[in-house]
């Protein structure tokens, strides 16, 4: 079998260019740590939000762009003004990106906060009877956070410690207000992203 000189010349030029193009995109693992097989959409959103904060802090606009696009494609939306301001800062720092994430349409919503070492923060949310629910939390730079979900009678419905990449999934029997506790188990202050889906 003979190979034409023209094909060899084309391959010699095209192959290095193709490989160079592949090398410019950050690998998935360099953007977000591997998640357990059972990780749900809220866990993916929470870890992507934490990774976006890390990319922003590191000045990595290429990774930030990828993460913002992934969050948009999942329909992730901020639920409070602090989250909107954070996403606005990220969008300005990204190399190229779509429209900012604003308001909650369909898809997961998130709250952003900060915790000092050993600090516990509690919030509440009404979950509807019969509607499958998933919540997850992730901290910047993989900080060890604990997530605990309590029903109206203070019974533990779910606890994840460490919470990174893990979700609490349940279907409430009754519509009621649930308490959500987030604890910083690490030695450093950290941002966290609490995602509801």
C-alpha cells in the first residue's frame, strides 16, 4: 500500500494543529473534582459554582467561561441579590460567555454565603408534598462542609458530611418548612453555594 505524498504533507500539517487546539481547553478534571456516581443535578451545580469561584479567584478566565456556560446550560439561577452580583462579576471576568444568570426560571436555584471556621448557618425552605427535591452544598477549594436537612419536628431527614459532590434527595410526604444547616468543618473561612432543585 502506498500513501500519496500529498496526504502525508496534509497529515504532517493538520495533526499538530489539531493536537494544539485540543491542548488549549482545560480538562474536565482540572475544573471540578470527580464526583461520586450517585451525584445528582444539585451536586453538579453546587460543585460547578464552587469551581467557578475558585477559577475567578485564580484569574482563570478560560475555566470560568466553561463553568458559566455549563451552569447556564443546566438552568442554574441565583435566588438572591448576592448571587446575582457574584455571577455578574464572574461574567465580566470570563473570556466569552452568554447572557448573565438572572432570576429563577426552570432549573436549580442557588444561595451563596460565607462561613468562618467551625461556623454553622441555618436557613429554611418550604418543600412541596409529592415533589421530588434535591439539595446540595459545595465550598470553595473543596472546603469540608456538612449539610443537614431537618423536618418541621427537627428530625434529621438527611445529613452529608462531607457534603462536597453529595446531595440530599427526598420526596416530602407533607408540604412543610424544612431547616437546612451548613457547617464549615475546615480551618479556613470559605464561600459556599447551596443549590435547590
